C-alpha cells in the first residue's frame, strides 16, 4: 500500500515538474519579447530573433540534461540543479537592463540576442532541461513504462501558456507585473524540481536504476540498437524543417498584420500541437496519413502562391481570418508530417536524452538558418518558398520505399510545389527593379507606367506601398499616394502656410521621402528612420529628399530613443508614419510616446498620425490617449483614388481646437468620439480589441 502511495506521489511530482516547467518556459517567450520589442522599433524581425534564442536555449538545456543524465548520479544531479538554479535566480526579475538598448541600428540582431541572454539566459536554459531530465528520472524509477507521454504533457502545458498570455495576461496585466509573476513562478518550479529529485533518491528502486547500465522499456528490437548516423541526421533535418517553416509563416503573418503576441503565438501553438499529436497519438500516424498531410500542406501552399500572390503589388489581400487559417493549416500539416516521421522512428528510452538533444539541435539550426543566415544572403523573402520546396523533397524521400503510385504522386506534388514557388519568385523578379533585406524587413522597388503620367517608381515593404514617385520632371516633386494634397497630412501642411515663415517639421518614418516635397526654402524637415536601407533607397533611386528645397535632416535609429536623447525640437508639425507593411509599432502609439511628442511640439503645433490599415482600427487608440492629455482630436478620411493618390486615414491632434477651424481643414475634419477602452501605455497594449 505504501509503495502504491509512493508511486502516486512520485508520478504526481514528475507531472507537476514537467507541466509547470513547460508552462513557464513558453510563457516567458511572449513576456520578454514584448518587453524588448519597443527597443528595436517594434520590428517584426524581433520575434524571429527571439525564436532563434529560444531554440538555442532549448538546445543548451537538452545538452545540459543529456550530460547530467549520462554522467552524474543522483547526488551530482542534485548539486548541479541547485547550483544552476541559484545562479539563475540572480537574474530575476526578468526585466531587461537599460544598457542593452541599441544605440546603432546597423546590427540589432546581436544586440537583441545579448539582451535575451543577459535577462533570461540561465533561467530559460535550466528550465529547458526539465522534460528530458524528469523523463530520465521517470524511466529509472518506473522501468517498463514509456516516458514519452510526459513529452506530450510538456507540449500541452506549453501550448496552454501560449494561449493564456494573449487571452489573460496581456489583457489584464502590465509587462512589469507579468515579469514579476513569472519570476515568482520560476522559484516555485525550482523548488518542485529539487523535491522531485530528493524523493526519487529515497526510492530503493530508483537508486538501483541510476547505477544500472542499459535501461529497459517497451521498445522491442530497438531496445539495445545503437543509433545510426542516418537516423540522427534525419531527426535533425526534419526538426530543422519544422522550425524553419514555423518562423517563415510567423514572419509572413507578423510583418503584414502586427508584431503582436497573438500572431507570434498562433503559429507556435500549432507547432507545439503537432508535437503533442505526434508523440501522444503515434499509432494514428501511419505512413499513408503522414503522406496525406504533406500533400495537403503542398496543395495549400500552391493555392496561396497562385491566388494570393503575396505580397501583391496592388495591395490586394485576403481577409485576415482567411490568411491566418490558410497559413496555419499549411504549417500544421507540414509540421505534423515532419514531427510524425520523427515520432515513428524515435528510439527506446535508453537514448531518450540524446534523441531530444538531436531534435533540439535540428530546431536551433533551422531557426538560425532563416533568422540569421537568410537575411544576409537573400535580398528578398523567399523563405516560405524555400521551406516548402524542402518539404516536397522530404516527401520524395519519405515515399521512396512505398508503392509506385505513391512515388508518382510524390513526384507530382514536388513538381506542383516547386512550380508554385517558382511562379511566385518569377512574378516578383519580373516586376521588381531591386530589393533590400535586413533585420527590419524586405524593401522592394518596382516600376509601373501610367498612360497619362508616364513611368513611376514604387517602394513597398511587405504587402504595403511606402511611396511612389513619377519620373517625369513636371511630376517628380508631386506628393503622391497617402500623402497627396487632399490627404490629412496634405491638409495639415496647407494649414501651416503663414506668409513664408520658416517651418520645422518632424517625420517619424521616411519611406520614399515623399513628405519632403512639401518643404519650402527656409524650412527644416527632420526625418526619423529606423532602417538604414530605407535612407539609402530614399536617396537613390528616389529623389524627394535630394530635390526638396527645405533643409533635410535624418536621424537613424528608433524614433522614441532618438527623441528621448534630443533637446526639444519645437516642431510645427510632427508626422507619425512608421509602419512596416501593415505591422504597427505599438510603442509609438502609447500615452508615454504622446508625452514625448508633445515635449518636442510647439504650443500651437499639430501631430498627424497615419492610421490607414487593413486589419486594425487605430483612430480609437489615438483618440483615447489624446483624451487623457486633453488634446483635440480630428480624423481626416480621404477616399480619393487615382494615379496620384490612394485612400488614406489620418488623425490630427492639437492643443487648440481653433486650429481645425482654418479653411484648409474645417471642411474635411470630423470629431473622434471619446473612447472608453483602456489607454495604451508602455506597460499595457492590446491590439486584439481593435481588429477589423
């Protein structure tokens, strides 16, 4: 009876340690990423680099677990656990130090990795070792029982953490409180792990098992089989492919919608779900099922490539829900194929920690390949095309020992996938003059011809246009697209006309430099631009900056960090237009950001927010923070659509209501209703409430 109670207690401790460790391991990811996001301009690339760190941290944790499980006995493991956990506690709470704020926008990825390592490095690595360590203890304590259900449990707890963050924590708690609560949770988990190992040491069977040689478990003929090089390479490559596709799909979502935790979490949750299904319900994943999953993933990709044509040069797109569902389903089928194949060929528990080490090494390799290597060697974002091409090749390898019909179908799917990828790449290359890619995204330059106005050069970031300039000398200095004379910002410039008095204009977000066309002799226009590649393109091949009669200044780096360091600028007009595709930099729309803008604004000055967005309704966000500061807020909706202009939505803020009574604005501005939602701050923001 006592033995049964001891077994139940031991099982409960194993389950508690794995579940709590995995829950906290994935809960910390959106917490720390959201804390660091404003320091790096709110760029969508922040999450990709974070995923590299998390995959590398997982690898380090699994390597640590593998060494402990193979080289140390119970006493040695306990001593190492206590030592590392105490060292990790020294970095709590997980709040990044200000010394990690980037001063140079040229190489942000390494700065971000350094900030992550200093803030959550040791806690994350120590916690990443939880599942393989506890599974190794479980195998030794309960010989004959499979430890793999604990792996499925760890993935389930991780997925629950990911959904709990946007549904509960992000909506109710500020980032500082989130970090504090997680830090307390880490200490509780550390105590549970130590108690679990101490209880294990007290079991006679456990002590014998630790000193035993090969471990026994259900595994048939594979029980004593050595791992082959081919097996290990296959596990690593399949894990790398799943990780590569995870980041490719996530980047595509966040770059065009918003760099927000929800769109980080959905793909990651799908990725984890495939691990749960693969390792908990392996018996349902027969070879025909895995084959079918790969076929469905390839078919979905072909549909996306041929019909969606992302990013479309005309800005067309599917509804947000359709895009997320299609990309999510494709990712789920592809990853379940990869992880199901890994699960079907997994070794006996004798090789458990080495197996996890190999799989995590593959995941880290895939993440580094797409987040660090691809931006350095590719000028455009063909990541998803490369990943799906690799999936098609993996399907060919999978089908090689099957029937002729299966092999023929695999060849057909491979041709379809590679053909769809090739079609999309050909479409972009055919219409593109050039492109630039770095941490901040992909800039594409293309050309179109109008029958009446001639050739025009376009700059796009992702699926959104960021500027257009006609080549004709007569039209070269004409403000176009969202910035034409009938737009909100065009009206604001017109209202600033004061008999030739020099004006000082601030612009957050350079784009093609279109707003420089409004500059007059004697004016000073100061642009704040995060991406160095944008400045280079605005100088050549675009010429708004070069042709402007105003004095042009450019400050490289995140606008908020630059404005915090500068003395008050005394702007007559401050324009906020720092979108990367349709992804919004949330930290530029908070009450603290507004206070900073007001510090740099003249008493009679105006702030113009560009809020055109396909997915998010931003005017209420700005109206709410303006209401807190007793500012007058007006909206200007321009529906002009011709070869010079695109429809746009601008929100104008001023300390003085009479500003909007000027003739240039009175007929077009509308009052914004007072908001009732919680105002955004540096500690709190929830874009979910404002999705279209």
